[in-house]
C-alpha cells in the first residue's frame, strides 16, 4: 500500500500503473478519516469493482462553520493507515490543506468554489449548516479531478450529500460513476458515524431510537401509507418519547432532487437530524414505491436467460432482454454504415438512440428509434458483429442509462454479469445463479446433441467454459461478480422448474417482509 500527501506524487503513481498494463479501473472512497465499519463497507465494494482502490483522508475545512467541531473532529492517520492496509487498499491520499489549496481553518473559501443549486443546499441540513454543501462540493470535485476515478463511493447515510454530488457530476459532465452504498448500522440500529465516538454509552442507547422511528414510518409505508404528513408524524411520535433527543428536522423529500414531497409517488427520502447532548446525528431511509426488481447474475451456461424469462412470466414482470438491446444497437450501427472501429461516431449515434423492450418474456419485442427490429436483430450479420459493438465502453454506458430508465418504474427481471453489482445495485432481490464447470459442460454437450451438431469432447467443453469464466471475471468492462447481498443458487442438482420456484418463493418472501 502507498500513501501520498501531494497531488503530484499521487498522479505520478497512478499514471505509472497503467503503463504496460493498459487502462486500469480506479475506484475512490472519499473520507475524512476516523474510519469505521461503514467506511470499510465502501472500501470493500470499491475493491470488488475496481483494479485500484484509492481512499482519500482529508478533514475538509470548507464544510465546517466556525462554531462546529472542526478542531475536535477525530484525527488518527496512523490508525486509519492500518485499517486501510488490512482492508486491502492500494493507495491512501492524505493531502495537507495546502496541497488541496485551502487554509487549515474552518469555512475558509477557495478562490474558485463549486456552488450546487441553492434549492438542494438550503433544505434539510443546509438550513443550519450554511455553506456546508458548497464546501463538500468543492473538495469532492477537486478529489475527483485529482484522482480521476472510474467510480466513487458514498454512503446512503449522507443522503443529501449523495444527491448533491450526483447532481454536480451530471451538471459538470464529470466522467465518474457515483456509487451509493447502504448505511451500515450498529446492532442497535444506530447509523455508524465518526461522530458516534462523542456519545456516551447511555447516549448511544438513546440514539438507537432514531432508526426505530424511521422503521416505524417504513412499516406504515409498506402497509400503503404515502402521505408525507403521516410518515413524518410517525417519526416524530417515536422521537418525542425521549426528552434527551432535540429534534432538528424530519422531512420527506425526493431522493434525487431533494424537492419537498407531500406524498410518495415513486420514491421518497425520509430524513432526520437530531442533537443528543453536544452531538449532531443524521439518518434517513429511502422509501421506494416501484415494483421490485429481480437481478440475476452468474457465469455463462448457468441457465440465467431461461430462468429469468420463466420467473418474469410467472410473476407477470417485464423481462428486460439486455442481449436484445445490444443487438438493436448493433443493427443500428450496421444500418448507419459507420465503421465498427469508429468509436466517436458510434458514441454520437448511440447517445441519441432509444431502445424499447416490450411484450411477453417468451416473445420479447424490440424497437429502436420507433422502428420494430425484433426480427432484424437476429440476422447472421448482427450476430457476427454484436460482440465487437458490445465491447465498446461507450455502448455499455449508454445502454446502462437506458436500462436504469426501466428501473425507475421497477417490475422487471434482468440477467447478466454485473446486474446486481452495477446496473441495479439497489435491486430488491439479487440472485447469483451458478453451477459447476462440469455440470455446465455436460449441459452444453447435451444441447449440441439436441441440435444435431454431434458430440463434443466433454473435457474440451470444460476447458472452454473455465476459460470463459476467467475472461468474464477479469474483463475491464462489466466483469462477472457476485453482489455482496446476492443469494447464491447452485443449480447442479436442480431442474429449471425447481430453480424458478425457489426464486419466486424468495420474491414473495421479500414482498411480505
């Protein structure tokens, strides 16, 4: 593991890594140190999804008001270094304030600052922490520019911060994917925070009431309550039971725009801030009104496509055929006459394309830019070129955008290599469907026999499948990975019906929970 305190040293090292190895995917976990299990969950996700994991440690003066806890904010770089080393971090970036272009005093502005939309910074915590989110946005933008990661990881606990960072990345066209990770909690339910160490054991016990209050509102939401007044009231009713908790706010806003909501239509962020003694604590939950998403990942030959179609059919959900989407884009490129290696032209074309998937799971219809291409995308020409088109990162990014658009309404089943880790990391049900190399080879051999293509040597099939597994799990774009919260289903001794029934039972159990 390497530790850098200057921008020049960090950039030089990251540049050296790509020389001779080709482009490497870099992940960034921005922190202010005092690392805890919540940070570790971000680091683990970062390590899982990138070639290089960078953790920044910087207590940002710009986000502290003069009366806040900048001077006493916990700092222990040596301990944080040990935590990072044990977690497998590749690089720590721990710049001095001078290296980041700020003075080591709270609320000290830079010559140039990033100012997010006022409507997002003056609500929730922004009402009492004036200038806080401008300071956060400025330093996060600098970190993204310095490290230039492919992905950056933030906790859902800081829901307002997350929404603002996503907005600035979109508005400034920064080439980074912002990954939101679930809030990590103590056994009591208290959201982990570096500021929890300010609390006495007695205060920690009382602070657990915050999450209990949010859970009470969530219970009402799952029972059908959509009124903002009722949901906020449910939180307040629980918190008012503890006199030591001074409520700062409980509000229901949209998780993306932070606009106030009178009722939840698609999704709502129910956020709370309190003071307990001298410590300020925040927490939130996201209430999602969409139908559930079922994400099925796994290696080639595990039966994902067949199972996904059947599950979608049985549950009455949309089967989002990603393979058909890539074929539709390939057809469009071929029709346009653009050279297959002309990536800028393909990027221009694909960014304006609209792919529509509809119909029954066993008879999916596909249209692109209003034209039905269900039959055309199965041509030999498209089949011969779809892999080359799908391998281009710009194609993947645009289709990722289109796939996530479907996810806004939910009610779909989708399968692939990285659906649960990247495309829909917040899917309600994640399945990792797998089988041994030997079983998948046996199935492939039987398929070839059924197609009248003769019997292929089983050992050769096993070798081919093992090589495909290695390639899929190590590829730079969309690698095969099991999501941390995915349920693994080994199909070696199961029929298709048994696998489908097991997934349906999981789906129904989650719907009732």
